[in-house]
C-alpha cells in the first residue's frame, strides 16, 4: 500500500491526511476482496524499516492503527473475517498490542477470508524467525535436520495457515518488493501500478485480476505441458 504521502503532498496536505485516506482505501479493498470470496488478503501496513521515519509520523500511524482496528473490528467479525497480524509484534507497546491481540482472538474461529495485516514486518526477519523455530526443534530432538523440507519452512512462517499468494500488487509506482513476503512470493504473479494507494479501488483491482486471469502460470513447466495438463 504505497503512495499515501505523495497523495497528500499533491493536494497540499500533511502526510497524515494521506494515511487517513489510505485507511479508507484499505477498508474499500477489504470489502471488495471479501465480496469476491478471495481466500486471503495480506496488506503491508508498516515495515520494519518504517521506524526510521520521523517520530511524529510513526506515532501518528500507531494511533491510526489502533483507531482503525477498534472501529472496524465488529464489522470484520460479522463478516466472518479472520484477522492475523504478521511481523515482530513484540516491538509494539500496550495499547496497540492489546488491540492486536483482541482482534486476533475475537476472529480466530471465523471461517471466511483471512485478513493478514503486516506490521513491523520484514521478509528476512520472518525467515530468521522460522529458522530459529526449526533450529530449536532440531536441538530438542523433535526434528531431524535431514528431514527439513520446504513445507517445514512454510509451516514455521507467520503465514503458515494461508495458501500461497496468487497475486502481488504494489501501488505507488515503485517496482520492488521492499522485503515483503520473500518466501511466499516464489511463484506469485506480480503487478505494479502507478496509482497512489488512497486512489486504489475495487474497479482497478478488478482490472488487475482480469489481467492476472489471462496469464499462463507455468511453475517451471513448458507452456505445452501446462495446456495439456
Ligand atoms: C505507504 O505510503 C504507507 C505506509 C508506509 C504506512 P507512504 O507513506 O510510503 O507514501 P509515499 O511513498 O511517501 O508517497
Ligand atoms: Mg512509500
């Protein structure tokens, strides 16, 4: 979800106004994805590198997250959505951590769309974390090192409960992953748009999904193999 700051700047507003507009866009996209019966939606709300922003912006974003979770939780729950937070959550303090835990627990038994919110998330950190968990199991004798497979790694990541992502979308014109879902994106189709996040809506998402549907996903096979398979 990139481009909130530039969206605000273009309108002569503070960056905070861009983040507020970004929350509104997120609400619209979550609703749209739920209507489309998407299995899992993962949004990159705050990276482990975002702490380097001016303190004022960081604290504004933290406040905004708390407020957004608080005001949206009941509706998300009514819509059977399962909320998960992925990232190093221990870095967050009292208020936000309480909201995070409350939202996770309240919706844990829902059976609809997974809404994964990446906060203080880094793809490399996720892999370090998974590696530690696996190493601990080897150390305790629960797991044999030679029997570690890709599935072992996947099941020790923060997205263990979700299917692999089919489609990655980055708004805001930049064409890079910025440490996002590094393990999970191995065979994901990538889409980039210049649209700034606050302007991104269901209509544009539909267009990107339509384009995605026309792509042939070969997973290493030849085009002919895929067609005859
Ligand atoms: C993304 O928008 C939102 C967050 C990181 C929370 P930016 O804040 O990165 O917006 P630009 O890139 O400055 O326009
Ligand atoms: Mg940005």
